[in-house]
């Protein structure tokens, strides 16, 4: 049984979006989100993009109507329906407070900055601001990411729905009530793509060590990881069952898994790795 592949960019869920949307930070993640919003029906002229060094793709969107780097000042004040913060966390102390220019009584602020807590954002923005903190991951660049979000007490049901619509433009969305879980989310799904890429890298090296030509080993590793991920995505079976389906008793896969699933094998290594990433996330958040 196959699960239906979720539609992302084809849905016009933002066609009736009212008001303005401000995007602070139009790097790779910000640009991926902006592309997704426009594909979902958001009108370019409703969008303000703020980025000191906009890429050529963002400049092209500006020619379609996206307002790029408007001049600040008293006359520029305009309450936005939503603000999305997609800058690097180290720039936040300087970059976030000026957004108060766009914050009104009903404005929703969504931050995808790693390590910057709801408390930090509440102090940097006008009192009473509705804020959602979210952690996406890099497959968002191809609309196959997953984002986990948490809201402060000011976020209404309507704003939560809007946040889901904005974040789902680049993949799936899950919500948690406890902000402390975001550290583990960061360690698992936020950093997770690096673990998968490391797997492909290690498989390539192992294939070369077993005698395969480097180019062939790399292609086999890449296609195996990509194809297995797609199978996992489409299948209704869990990962453990899919693994078991590949493993014949006493066969080659079983011989490899005896090594990978030993006392100091894959499970143990990943548990320690994700624990280390979780601790580091807490340290960075202060």
C-alpha cells in the first residue's frame, strides 16, 4: 500500500492571503519559502523581502513585483499580516528589532532561526507580539523538508493555521507544545540531512575499499540512499519492516547488519550523536 505523495507547491492556499508579508533574510531557506508562497498563490506585490545582499533570483522576483529592501523611516511603517525571520542567528540582535516597524496588533511573526528562543524574540519585538518558532531542514529547498513549530501564548488559532500554511510551502509541518523539545528536533531533523549525506559518503568509501571504481561506488551509494529514502517516503510500512524485508536469514545483508547493529553499532552511534547535538543546541540557545 502506498501513501499519497503530499502536494506542496500546487495548492493555492495563499491565494486569499490578505495584507502584507515581510521576509527578513532571502538566503537559500528564505528563497525556498518565498518560491513556495508565490507558487501557492501569494501575490508578489504583497511581499517585502529584506536582504542586504540579495541573490539574482530575488532581484528577478523584485522585477515581478516583490518589494525589495524598502527604505526605512516613519512613512514606511505598515502593519504586516505576517513576518518570517530567516536570517542567521548571530545577526538577530541587530536584524530583528527593526522589524517592529511592521508589527501591528494582529501581526504573526514566524522565526526559523536556530537557537533563538521565543523569549529572545519576545524581548526583541514589541510587547504582545504573536510569535512562532520553527525548525525546518534543508530538504525544504526541494519542498521535501519537515518543520517543527512551537507558538507563544499570543498566537491565535487563526494565526497558527496561517503559520502552518506558510511553513508547509516547503514540506511537512508538525507542532509541539513544549519549546524545550526544539533542541532534540534540531538534533534529529534539523541536523539529520548531514547524517544521511555522511551515510552516502561512508558507503562510497566502503565500496572503493571493496574494490569498486570510485565513480561507480559514488553512484551506487547516491542512488541507493536516494531510492531508499523515496521508498520510505511512499511506503505505508515503517523503517524496521522495510529493513527486515531486505534481509534474508544468513544472507549478505544479514552479515552486514550483524556489524551495524552490534553493541557499538549504528543505533548506539546515532543515539550518542543526537544526544551531543541536542546538548549543543541547548548551549547555543543559552
